[in-house]
């Protein structure tokens, strides 16, 4: 590895009782083989099943796993808390279903030596996802490019890398839900931070954890609000 720095993996979780133990074992095994210092922070937001019990048990058994639970659902809120708790400057986010191939982790870790953010992109890589979710994502990406002039291809939560020193200053301004990645990328581009996009492999055929209609209205609405605030500030 090009750096002796450690790595924080942040995973937001919501009602993942069926996956959390098995997938954490897989992830820990992968990270152990990298032979770099690491920690995993699991951030439950609004879980109502056995996720909390399993998360606490995992943290009790492994000192490299940390767990917290927030009463309300809100992945942006969980991300904010995860960044604050991170012990290392390099933070990489993955989903609990491990739908992104794990080779993104060492690649992003190395790139964070030279870049402030690493954007893993399913669109420029390979993806196996339901056509409706791909179509909605492509429409959102195209509109974000048009309105905000940010020329990247993936604003999902997983497969993103951040330097804590850089991203911490944006935390007071990010949304409590799923729009926060767009806000982070937009602010970083506006301040001319160093961003790079890399292709990733994604296999995610399970049903979305969100109501697609509500999520679409929320994300597109927030995109127009961000564009409006950008336009007003320029005028």
C-alpha cells in the first residue's frame, strides 16, 4: 500500500438483521488481508429489528468494530456522526449488502493519498441492478450535471472515499437523508478540491430500501433547491 495511514470504513445500516453478521465476517476477512490499520463504524439509523442487538454483539467481539444507534432514520445524520467518530483521516463508505465489489476499498485508500474525494461509479463501471433504478439514477445524474455543473456519474452512498480533514467542514450543511453525497461533491467542486471518479462493479438485485416515488420526489426536489440557492448566491 502507498501509505501507512489507517482506514475507517463507515456503513450506515437500517434493518439489516439478515445480513449484518455474515457480511461483517466477509468484510473483516477482506480488510485483515490488506494488512493496514482499520476500523469499521456501523451506524444504525432507525433500525427496529435485531440489527441493534447484532451490531452491539459484533462490536463486543471485535475491537475494530464500533457501533452506534440513532432512534430516527436518516442516513445523512448517521454519516455525520460516523465522520465525527472516525479515528482515521481516510474514510470509505460501503453498503451493508456489500453490493459493490470490495476491490474498491484498497483502490480508494491509495487514491486518498492524492485526492480529497474518490467517487466510485457504477455507471462508468459495470452494474447489475433493476432497470427502473438504473433509469432513475441516470436521469438524476444528467440533471445534476446540467444544474450544478458537476460532471460525475454516481451520487449513491456506497463506494465513496473522503478525507476526514476536508469533509468535516461540510458536515453542518449536509442533508439528514440520502441527498448528502450530492451536497458534498458540489461543495468540494466549488472549492476546487481534488476529486477523482473510478469505475466499480455492482451487483444489487434486491428490492430497494426506499419508496422509489417518494425518494425520487425528495432527491429531485432537493436538487432544484440546491440549484436555486446556487443561482441566488451568484446573482
